[in-house]
C-alpha cells in the first residue's frame, strides 16, 4: 500500500513525486561525477572581509582530495571506518579535507572550531577519532583538548592554504603579524600543504585512491554529525552515504526548476560543519555545478559587505537571526538592487515579520524549510512556485511525515502534535547510544520533538519545540508565537521567549528583548503583546539585553536563558 502524501499535488511538474533510485553507490562516486562534468569551472571561492581571494575549480578539488585521501591511508595509516574530526571555518581546505576523508573510506566528524577545550575533548573522545584536521587559529584550545583523546595524527590548516603563492603569503602575513591571529602550534602536527604533497608523491609512485572506495556501500557510515548539545551532552547522529546521497537528490528535485546548471553563485555564510550548510550549500551546489563563495566568519556582519557588494550572488542560505541582523546593517539597507534569485531559511523558525521585511528590502523571495541533524538534514521545503510564507513547506520526495498525539495516534489537519518522519535521509541511530536511538526511532519513525500542525493542503507549520513549550495555568504557550508578536514591534531588533517555574501558575512567560529603539519600555512590549495574544501568553517578565546567547549558526540558546530567567525571577 503506497503512503498517503497529499502534498505531492503541490510539487512542481519537474519534481519527482517519489524519489528516483540513487544514481551513485556512494559519495565519492558523486564527487567524481560532478568533477568530470564541470571540470574547469570554479567550484569554490574564498570570500574574506576584504573581498574574494582566489578559488579552486571542480577538477582541482577532485585532484587535491585524491591526494589527501592517499595521504590519510598511505602516509598517516588510517584504516577504513576510522573517524577523522574536521574542525575549521569555511575555507578552501574544507571541501578538500572532507572529500578526501570520504574518498579514503573514513568517517568525517564535523567539529565546531569555536568549541571550548572541554567540548572538543568530549566530541573527539566520544567519536573515537584517530585523527584531526584543524585550523591554526585555535591551536591553544586544541593543545588543551588533545591529551584527553585518542587522536594520533593532527593536520593543521591555514585560512590562506590553497590560495596562489603571493596571495597566500600576504594573507598569512597579515593574520600572523598585523592582526596577530595565529598562535604558535605547540603539538606534533603536519601542515595541510605538506600532507597534500606527501599524498601526491605516493600517487606518483602508483597509489590509487579509487581502491579505497571498492568496499563502500550506501549503508556505510559517512559522518558522525553531532547535535548541538543545547539540551544536554552532545551525541553523534550516524549519517550513511545513502542518507546524504538521498537528501542531496531530494533537495535537487525541489530546487532544480529554479537552478541554472553550472551558473549559480551561492554565498555560504553559515558554517559548513553544520549539516544545513553541508547539504544545502556544499553538496547541492557541487552537484549542480554552482560556485560556492566561502565566508570564514559572518561576524561581525560587516565581514560580508565586500563580497555581497562585488560578487554576483544568486542564492543565499541563512537562519532567522542572520536575515534579521543583515537588515539592521546600514550598508545592506542602502543597496537598491540585488542579483539574488532567492534565499532559503532553515536551522530555526523564520519569524514571519523577518521574512516579509527581507522580501521588501531585497525584492527577492525567501523560502523556508525544516530539518534536523538526524535527517541529513532537510525534511520539508516550500515549493518555490507555491509558497506559504509562515509554513515550513511540504515533505521532500520520498519522505513521509505525520503529526501525532502523546499516544502516537494521528491528529486531524489543523491540530498540533509531534512531527515524526520516515524517509531515506533519516539516520540509523545515534553513535554508541542504543538507549537514545530507541527513544528517538520507533517503528521506523523518527520522533523529532517538534510540535507542528498540517493544513488541509499538506503544508506543515512548526508550532514549537516540545521541550520549549511553556505551561501556564494548564494552558500551552509556544515561545515561537510570542516571539513573532514581539518581533513585529518596530522598536525591537531581536527577541527570545522562555518559561521559568512558578508556584502559582506552573510557569511564567519571560521575554528577552534587544532594542532597536532605546526608548522602548517594558510596558510598551507588554501592551503590544496584549493586542495580539490572550492574557496568559503575555510575558510576565521582560528583560532587555544587548545580546542573546546563540549557537554558531545563530540559534538562540534557550537553555542558557532559562537559567538566567530563573535567577532574575528570584531576584
């Protein structure tokens, strides 16, 4: 019996109603196919604050990643299935290191370079990583973490690596001597360019990287992608070659009617070590022959100015906070015309007021989607020809989604319940966590922990995170709803809402607000909320802040705010 998928009625005619059989047996085959198809076209450009600084063609990335694969297997001595942590911001070395690891039959472990030594040590140790590719900028933190791990080989990358020699020397000298950003590397290591040279020498002597891929299948583990850890100790989602191949193809199916093969230019400001950017930016645009402009850091947002003003960017991905932040930048607002063909929002809920403002300012559409680390990550995306702005869209081809109550029973359209997912992009489980896997995956369905509803057309709407729901006197309050109202106030720059325990009502609604208008008062916020929200949803406490705690991709860390709000309430 085929599954009931009402949303396929709204797919574009060029989008397959079900997912076609995979075209490739594993990721290295896909990587090589695109390299062969697009050859001398530029695949990646390094976008520094002072502008674009050189790049790599598809063919060059293919050759360099072959060399790195051979280095990993023949020189460093890694074995199939060994875990290799990759810890760097967006730069030219990133795709070479990742593709090389996959070609070598290793498991990549994407790691946030901004982690503390404690967080690094946990992820390196939990994954059992035998090696690490890291950036020189954060060497002291790595040095502190390494003794607590089983890592035996460290390759050190510089942002300037793989640039033309003169430009490389200039960028490195500025970072080292003028900005004093590069600290001494005090642990045994190999430089990235030396590793590539060693791999090239072995290839000249006859080493063939193609041999390493003969044992790979779609069920082979490709990545350990750690969850953010904002609700506890981070755990690794096991993503197979098949999971990632499926999600890449699913995204291509939805996006392809609007993609000019070999012509698009994507600005990648989100970190590639995050699964959203990994799939939607790195892999999607590799497969479709686009040029990816890699911005090492979007903070401060002025870092993006020169690239955004000089490059013919056609696509942009972001999270709500990135879109909102750019629209508070004077240089961004002054621009009267854009080369954008569209932007895609994910990673967190897009506040409707932010989406509307983005479309007004850039005069280009923004498409909201939804996904999770455990789903490689995309689950739903708005059909580009039939957008419902407040919606996260419809499930991708081959994906089944249900909304269920506490007992696991389907709820009618329009009612809220937990969103559960089944599809080829869903992970087999968490790394060495059978208990967590059993809780998350039941009868083949992944329970997301997100509260959502489906309308009559099969479009989905996120209500909130199950764990973030606030219970006031027995009534459910969803922070996203309250945040959307607060964000619509013209004097508000950013906001976040959390709940804190209260003896009388169960919980208080607490709002954190960053003011655009310094004259904005607590009572003005509460009165604004009263216009749109029933009384129990109006924040009991409003706290003004200059900034909110956020993850590397801009998600507000509500856990940190809940702790702060509890202290403020007691005070």
